[in-house]
C-alpha cells in the first residue's frame, strides 16, 4: 500500500506559504530581539526553502532543475535535524496537551 499523507500537488502548493512564513513570522513576533540566532536561522531556512521550491520540478517550480525526490529528501533531512535538536523541548511543551496539565513529562533520554 502506497500511503501519502501529503500528495505531490498539495506539497507543491504548501511550500511557498511555509517558506514565506519562516521568513516573515520572526519579524511579526519579534523573535530577533531576544534571540538573534533564532531570527537568522528562521530567515535562512525560509530563503533556502523558497529557493528549493523555486528550483524543483513540480507544479509550482519555476526553474525546474531539481527532482521532486531530491526536494523531499532535503525536506526530510531538515525535519530530522530540527526534530532531533528540539525534541526534548517540544516534548515538554506538548505534554500538558497530550497527558493533561497535572501529569509530569516523561523523559525519553537523559538529556531531556
């Protein structure tokens, strides 16, 4: 069974808004005031995502020189790096929503 959570077409149309939100949201929320590294990391990721989408061979690609599968591979690498770096803080942030406000967060690794 070939199950796809997001189809190629939907992925293509979501890439530009996601890239733009990565570039604009830090300025709207004022993230750069307290953490300039977060601002520039988000901005660089947004620009890279925009360029990747612009160059991918799919419905919304303008200069279609990169294969869609390379695009997906880069997306997965970025997601895996982001998740492994922030998984501990993310699991702490989501604990009240998944287990209730009085539950104590469970640590999956000693670094959490």
